[in-house]
């Protein structure tokens, strides 16, 4: 551990700026999740809930033009937290930090709920049910527990810190596009359509942002 | 050796969860073969988690927690806890999602015939905007030259093929945008199996019609399909 990391551990950065610092208290949430997994500890679960539920709900509200945003937010919160409870035993702190794990669950549940909604609408229109047989399971496409060869928590923490420190240096138009892609459930093409920009412009803004965050650079 | 990878756009949309399911299936399939993209996805997921954590908190009522606990209490105990045990198929050489979609048995799929050397089997990925299929090209065979109205993504699962521009191998993630023309030819020594997804499936259908598509399976197609062809 480098010294600066130890220093930040001494106070609760969450309380200071509330900005993406939940990984700093990572150890605490790891502890809570293992108590949930092993002892089915409801007090620990309540702590996890109280901390992450507001993020999950915000994440739900970010989806544009929902017909019933409150209902959707409530559903996403329930489904996500239910999964946290039932799958707590499969959480491995060596592979991911708690906030990353919960983000991937919320992301997958959001895709799932939106997909079910879309199917519902289609079925209403076409008057016959879509054949769901053999349809692929979401978890087989957006893995929650695979690729463990590259998923290790130290590497994650390193990039998390990097991201945390450099996000505030992004030019607004780059941060804006990232926010749309990640939080508003919009693909590059959808962002381009919404902002009336060529797809290439959106791509290059994201690419510039990613290289500033030292995440990925295209070959 | 993989030389063609999804670009930052595909990887970011995948990590963010905004990529349409069929294209996400292609990325996931590539990830099965490509460790360097798995590392990128790890980092891009971390970015998502950071943005997620930075959101302003939405109001949550205590009643919502109570409701959740009621739900948990009313669940049968057996459904809990065992989530770590997941049957992962180590026998299959196919990537997990493709294996699931095909039950690991390619022979049981409904294959349509395109010309002498090409077979196509549609997969149900729950994405109505695109047509996703497995494409089988016999060794030395070729897919008739075609133009795309929409974008096409192909990931090679077995064998290799080449077109005017290059030769592609297992794991390669090949994107052909609209208006590009190409004519993939499988290598002489091995049959080629690909996963492919195409925007604007109706145009695809017209394309097949022009080629004189013949349906070799004995199942009838759903109503909508008849109209399309
Ligand atoms: Zn790759």
C-alpha cells in the first residue's frame, strides 16, 4: 500500500465530498457482505442497503423517458438488493470491490428490467407473446463472475484511484458524453442521435476521455 | 492470434450496459478468446462503478427496506445462498453464451442453406432490431458478395476466412459498416463457423431473397418471416 492511500483511510472521504469515494471504505463493505453471506446478518445488510440504495435509485432515474420512473426506480432497487442478499456468498473481495460488484448487479438488473418492459410493449402491440424459449440469459452476456483471470481487486483499486483523480480534469463535453453512455443507458449511436452529432464525434470524445483517464487506448 | 478487437466504442457501451444485446453477445464472445480486452473491460467497468458512486443520492424510504425483507422472508430458503454454484460447461469449446443459445449442439439447430457451401442458423437473442446468426462456411466455400444496409459484426468461432482485405482467425471481431462490400472465403483446410449480427434484418432478408434462399429445414417459419421473404 502506498502512503497516500493509508492516509485517506483515516477519515471517511464519503462524508467529505461524497464523490466516488466508496471504494475507500471498501474494507467495511467487504466485512458487511461477508456477514450477510455467512450469518445472514440483517444489520449488516441494512448498512449495505442504506449506503447503496440511493445510488441504485439515482441510476434508475437516469434512464430517459420512463413511463413510470418511480415504479421503475423501486423495482430496480428491490431486484438489485434482493440479488445482493441472495448472491452475497458469491461475492469475492479478491476479484472486485463491493461498489464495483453492486454496480454490475444494478447494471445487469437495469438491462433486464428494460428488456422486459420493451418485450411487454411489443407483446401488447402484436397481440401474441414473444417466444422466450431459448432466449439467452443476460448473465451469459454480461458476466458477473467470469474472467476472474484478469479481475483482481488490486488492479481495480489502482484504476479506480486513477479514474477518481482524473475525472475532474475532463473537459465538460467529454464528461457529459461519458455520463450519457454509462448512466443514461445510451449507446454511442443513441448519444450521437440525441446531440445531433456525427457518431465519429461521440466516439472521439469518449476515446479522448478514456485516454485521459488512462483506461484504454485504441490500437 | 487475435488481431481484430472491438474498438473503444463497443467496449465502452458493453461495459456500460447500453450495447444492444446481439452486439453485446458478439463482444462477450470475443472476450472469451481475448485476455487483453478482458483487462480493458475490467477497467471500463471500474469507470462505471466510479460514475455510479458519484451520483447524487436519491431518496430512499425505510419502508422500501422493510418491503425487501418481507420478500426475502417469504422466499423458500432453498433458493438462497447457493448462488456460487453455477454449472459452467467445461466440455464445450463454444463460448458460454453461444453454448447456451445452441444447447451446445449445432446439429440440432435449424440451418438454412445459402448457396452450396454456406449454412445459416438464426439465434434468438431477444433483439428485434437485429438479426443474429451462426454462419457456417464449408472449407474453401464463400459467402456470396453482398452489401450491407446496416452494420455487420462477425466473430470467428472456428476455422478462418479471408476477404479482399485480410485473413481472419478464431476470436477476431470484424466490423463491416454499411455500404462496404465483401465476400468472405473460408480457408481451404477447415470449415469456418462464425457468429454474426446484422442491423436492419429486413434488408438482410431481401438480400437472401435475391440470392434465391432455400429453406432446408422442415419446420415452418413464424408468420412474420413468411411476409418478410
Ligand atoms: Zn480483444
